[in-house]
């Protein structure tokens, strides 16, 4: 009995030490991938308050644009997932330049795609208000609906159906039939493979094309919908369009 107990304790200690060694190895082996998001309209950098024309010929000015991204991982064409950072969410906010730069610590393995989720998953949506990027103080939480706004676009247009010519889009919803989370897969330009280096860092520039908000998978002109602030079929259409806004412009070593 004593021998068996000793063996069990020795095995437990071995597994504990092995687990610690593995965790330390992963941490020491982490490489830095910096993702810079570049918000555009009409092929130019989008600036708050400036006028742009969408593909329907409608003028618009943006006063606020925020969108959640998270669940970052790297994928290889042949081997599937090669590195993942599943627990982190980031709030991209056009009014805060620093929020458009995201640093990820991932392992060194060849990859050909950057994959991430747009929006907050259903588990967090039913877990109440969170902290950090998910803090309700960021203005991305529906207290009345107990859930997160995945993407927000506000501004004005002469084509708005509102008396004040404003438009307001708060896109969210996580229940079956109205889920607005989407997975985005971006291939490296040139269909090449990439390896994160231990020295320096790798920088990937990802553009977010606001033109796609209004017209891509679905046609959603401002003159047709000037307000959307509840979950439902129309929010699902905006979520489909949001997933098409992202494109990897380039990837370089720094």
C-alpha cells in the first residue's frame, strides 16, 4: 500500500513538473505578431467627420466606429491550426489610434492564414458584464438585452431617413437564428507561408473597408436602413457584410 502511494505521489510530481516545464517552454518560445488595423473608405484612410461616398452614391460622415475582434489563431493550408490565442478580445475604436494595433504572442511555426472572430461569443454574452476591453464603460454593452454590441457605426448622411440625418447601427445578437459573430480568414498575400522570428517582430497590416458595411454580401443602403439597434434578421445581414470588410494588405518583418 505504501509502495503504491509513493509511486502515485512520484507520478503526480512528475506530471506537475512536466506541465510546468512545457508551459515555460511555450512562453520562452513565443514570437511577436503585431496586427495593425487600417480603417478605409473609398480606398483612403477613414477620418472621423470627413465626407465619403458609398457605392450607392450616398454621402456619409462617420462619427464613431467600433468593432470587437478576438480568438486569433494562425493556420496552415495543410496542417490546420498551428498557434492560437483564444481567450483575448480586443475593441478596435477608430477614435483611439492605439486600439488599432494588437500585439499577439504566438509560437514559431509556418502559417499561411491569420484567422480571428468578429464579435463576442455566446458564452461571454450570457456571462454578464466583463472587464478590460469588454467593460460596459466602452459603450458596447446592451444593458436592456444583456449582451454585447459586436460592431457599431454612427454618423450622418443626407440620405438618412431620420429628421436629423443621422444613422446609427449597433450590430449584435448571439441566439440561434440571430447570431452575429463571424469568423474571418485572411490569407497571406501571394499565398506564401510565413514563420514568426524570435528576433524583432512580424507586422501584418489588415484593412477594414467601411464601403463593405453598406454593400457586399447584402445591399444595405443608408436610404433603406438608417437605424439598426436590435438583434434580428437585418442585424444578421450587417454581420455578414462586416465579415467581408477585412483584408490583409501586407506582412513584413521588423
